[in-house]
């Protein structure tokens, strides 16, 4: 067993292709990633092998003699296959797209489609998010019994003139440790300080959040996610492509997700993270910055980075009871909001804990607010119930 296999939870892979040369190339690529592989040359054998092996991912060639890929797809749908499927073929992209759409309508989880000849990076890009998520899931299984869970916090739209019909939810992984303290995903990632773990945490949250929150792109009102992005990933140029893959595998659109970074990362590492932020924006993701202590310093960077939203964190001494009524504080914050709105960005506030802070946010004309005063972070069912009442 190689070092990759020792450090990761193995995915079980089916390769269904009549071309032994292609199967062997794909098999070598997949095995290098630490996955278990079985190759099948005849589409007729897939049904029985599926029952015996229960693969995580099936690479399926469409153009095979006898039982072709389309017929295999019908059989997989009838069998209620839960494996993720990657279509591979020498056919044109339009045909691949059409077959993919038909398979999804039959409740099959087609996560990608690649044309021959394919590159090593394409296969790695598809499988690595799944490997990371499974590795993390296996690694933190003991933590689940101690309270590792996905939690959701709804945002309240304070703009009465807004025509935006989307609901936004802050999603996070929370771990309740022995003394009752709750450790967030970002804190956990920073304490461990390992890019692979950070990727796994984000992948796990995206993997479970859409299903848990009942997110559907077909709803009249979409529920979109705001997810904290650990600082380690901002220094990795592969992050944008990685995130796009796992968002796609979660059946979300890029515009359904906004990644939030901490102000300290932007101020201290502006040049080194510019590429990743730009690529995230080009791909259609939202980018937000959480601001607590140095909003003025952030304002000087707005013209240099593709930022959509600035969120003021009210977990600061300035906003405690007795301090928040200070006229100078309100003037400074209102000026901050006015400037942000003037450059066509969204100004929001989080960690609103009482009516005094909520009234302050409204006077300063923030557009969105979240915090325990609005709704305690909770399970998907609790948040869904909250949205049904507003």
C-alpha cells in the first residue's frame, strides 16, 4: 500500500470501458490517488458487479459494442444506483451533455462528463474532492458522537425595497467539545493548519449542506449558502477549481455560494491571495469579507479585489450595551455603510445579539443581518421552519 492509500479513505471505483488501453490508463491514474479499482469491459456485467462491489464512483464509457453506455444508464436507474457517475466518451460535448441531463432526470448522480483523450488533471480534479471528503468523514467519525454537525444561520433582509427573492443562510461545521464550547470550522482548520484538512472540511460542509437544508435550484426562492473559507486555501492556486468541482458535485450552482474570508487575511496577505480571489469571482462565486476591527483599512483595498459584500461583525466591544449608543461610533459605521453601498457592494452585519444592536444596524442602513437576536444557529429543519414563517 502506498503512502497516499495510508493517509486517505479509499474510494471504490468502477471503470466500464471496452477499450483495455483506456481502462488501463485510467486505472493507473486512479490507483495513484489511493483508490480501489475494478475494470469491466462488458456493459452486461455492470448490474451484478454493482451489487457485489457497491462502488463510490463509476467511470462509464458511452460508446461500447453490445450493451452501450446509454443502456447501462437505464439499468443503473432501474437498480436505484447511488454511485456517482462520470461519463467518458469520444463523442462531442453536446452529446455528452444531453446524455448527462437524461441520466440526472432518472435520479442518477452524474457529477461530470469528460471527452477522450482526457488529461491526468481532469481525473484528479474530479476525484480529489471526493477523496478529501471521505477521508475527513472517516477521520472525524469519533467526533460525530461528540457533536460535530452542520449548523445554519438565516440572514434577514433589511432592505424593504429589495427585489431579491433568494434566502441566504450562513452554513458552518460546529464541534461541541467536552466543556460545552463550540468550535467552528474555521477555528478547527486554523488550529490544525493543514491545507488538506481545510479542503476536507469545506468539501464535507458542501457535501451535506445542500441536502440537509433542502436547497433546490428549482424553488421559486432559492436558498443560497455563505461558507467560511479557511485562510490556508487562499494561498493555494488550485482552490478555485477544487471548489468548483465540489460545488458541482453538491448539485449547486456557483452563484448559489458565497465564500467569506476574514479581514486579517485580506489585510496581511493581499498580494498573495489576489489570484485565488479573482479566479473565484470569474467562476461566478460570491466573495465576502468579515470585518471587525479595521474597516477603514479594508476600504482602501476595495478597488483592488473582486469583493461582493462586507460584513461587520458586531462581536466587538464597540457594540456592547452602553457603547453602541455612542454618536461617534454610529457616525463612523453609517459612513462605512454609505461608502460600501456607494461602490455597489452589499453591507451586512452579523452576530446581532439584541434589539439594541438590531436597531443600530437599521439606522446605519445595513442591507442584511444575522445573529442570535434573529435566529439561533440550528438544524436544517429548524431553519426551514423559520423561512416558512417570513
